């Protein structure tokens, strides 16, 4: 009988849902004193203010408010600042307990929460997708699945943590706590293998982190 291999090489990665649940349970993104914590990038006042300022300015540039889908909404420390500038705000995350907690904690008439896997499930319909520090945690296969569906939106506002300066884009990772920075890489959805097709792009914000820890870039894409 053939022996089953237990080598690391042959091990299948955990499903992303289980990985994300464990990150929150074990507080791997920090926040020991709180129930759910999506990381310093979701709480550092300077980072949060710059992001919410530029996204608010985009949302209020429309004559009539638009519907926003927040894909991978996390602990909603960011999203809660934006709901009032939208017609409808639909926030989704893969972690069920986090979505249940968000439903309890944040109640607005134009706000909905849904537990969805954005790599697998259909997106809710809307005008603009917010993807903030989500794709950076996903494998290229999952990123590809998300990107294939993004053309249902008119706009995508993408925030990614990438190395400062030149880097080789889109090195693959296993979905989880870490990001491509550890491989001196970062996501570029316009580059191969993703080749996301757009009409226009505009960089809305960038924050350079201390100690050579990379840069958090927010880009607005008008979708083709
Ligand atoms: C680093 S947190 C960022 C949260 C939020 N966007 C923010 O900027 O504060 C990444 C979030 O993406 C969620 N996520 C990861 N993979 C997902 C998937 N396939 N479907 C839905 N949510 C996902 C995680 O559960 C986590 O809450």
C-alpha cells in the first residue's frame, strides 16, 4: 500500500474561511482587548483619516448617492465612517461571527451585512466596490476569481500594501495572515496574470510606512 505523504509540500492549504476565522480568534492582527480587530491598517488614525477623506470625497462627487459594496469589510472601523455618504452600503466578509457582531454593533437604515466568500459567491449588486487590504491576503487563484467578477461594478477602489519602489508584481502566496511584502512583491491587478481591464485609474492616496515596511496605496479604477 502506498504511504500517504505528510511532507509540507503535499499538504493542501487550509480553506480561506477557516484561516480568516483563526486569524480573528487568535488575534493574529492584534487587538488583544477587543472582540474583533482587523489590523493596524484599519485603526491607525492617520491611515484611517486619509482613506475615509478621499473615499468620502469620491462618494459625495455624485449628484445622487451611489450603492457601495465593501468586499472584506473586517471589523468595520473604516466602513462605519462611510455609510452616511451612500444610498446603500452592503458590507460582506467571510467570517460569520464577525458579520453577526457587525450586524449587532452597526445599525443604519441603508446598511446591510452579509457573510460571503468573495472568491466563490456572487457579489451583491452595486455601483462601486471597496476592496481594502483584502486581496493582499489572498492567493493568485483567489484574486483571479475576484477580479473576474469585478466588472459588474462601475468603480473599484482598491487598497493594497506593497513594497516601496520597484518590485516584481503578483508573486503567489498562500491565502492567510501574511502578504506578498515578505516576498518583496505586491499586487498589481492590471499586470499579468490578472490583466484587469479598466477605462481609467487614479491614485487617491498613499501612506509610506516607517522602517521600510512598505506603502499602502489606494487606487480608483473606472471599470471597462
Ligand atoms: C486585513 S482585513 C481588512 C478589513 C477592512 N477591509 C479594513 O480595511 O478595515 C481583511 C478582511 O478580509 C476578509 N476576507 C478575506 N478573504 C475573504 C473572502 N474570500 N471573502 C470575504 N472576505 C474575506 C477577512 O476576513 C478580513 O476581515
